[in-house]
C-alpha cells in the first residue's frame, strides 16, 4: 500500500522496544486501526505530540503486513485541559473505553468520531456538568448504533400528549397511564424529557447547547445510564 493521509484520534498508546509506540487510532473510514510509531518516544521526535492519547491529527501512514506504520503527523487538537484536570480526565478515559468497545477495523466510524471529538472538546474547554455530558454522549451514541428511542409518542398507545415516563423495555417514552403499568419505566420531568428529545435530534455541533440542574439532571443521568447498559448488555 502507498502512503495515505488519514485523520484520527489516539485511543490508546503502549510502549514497544526502547523508543517506539503501538497506537490504537480511531479514523472516520478505516475504523479502529493499530499503528506503529517508530521512535515516537525519543525526546526530539517529530511524532511525539501527535502520538499521545486523545491527540487528534492528520497522519501519513502506510499499511504493513499486519499493521499500519506512521511516517508523520500534523497535530490538530491535543485536548490539553484533559491532562491537567483529574475529573475531566476520568470522564474522558471512561468515554474512551466505551468508544473502544463499540468500534472495529474497517468500520465507517465518521459519526462516532465526530461525537467523540465534540464530547472531548466540551469536557476540555467548557464547564458543563460532566455527568450531563456523559449522559448526552451515551444516548447519542446509542442512536448512532441503532438504538434510537421513540420520543414522539407513547410506545404503547401512541398518545402524543402527557408523556411522562421513559420505558427501558419498550425503548422510548410512555404516557402517564401506560408508564404506570410498565415496571421498567422511569418517571421523568418535562425538563428531563426535553433533554432526551434534544439529545436525540440536535445537530452534532449543537449537541451540548443546553444545561440541566438538580432533579432533572438526576433523572436524565438515571435514564441514560440504565438504557445504555441495557442496550449494550454491559455494566458501565
């Protein structure tokens, strides 16, 4: 394979030999790929900045027999604030683990990469509540993976008014009457309901353009956590 330019973000890095690195990079078109970065751990290496975890850049690579090899990298964003704030770093690492779990090689990951970059930027550069950001990320990721909840009407009777519950079992909103009969349904306020609807439908660049407080935030956190774990069949 000849040299190719790809954009991607480093999901993980590990040391190989005395000065090399093995990277896992998420790309829009090639999916999650493994890359060798020769000499990236040398103090004066041109690859140093662009081969750290959470570094997003343009990579010049070629395909070897078993893995990709990095010739050069132009860093675009390194999300510096994630490295100096322990709370932000913990949430970024958690989100990173989820992304690694749901991505594979030779997979179109454009939307997942876009979501990851928007989320890391929000964590790094704003003071948004981190639990809210995590909830938005999880719900929007589920939509990308094919688990978009029904948000326009009751999943049972099709009633469009008085939606007041989120049904884990039936994948969406329920009215007051049907929600009370569903043991998997979680009662939510109008604010939490609006947050769910917005997260599902908002343009990618405006995904985090809202805030939640107090009880509505707790409801949103609960719904997104349980729904996410249920659909991915894993306890995060």
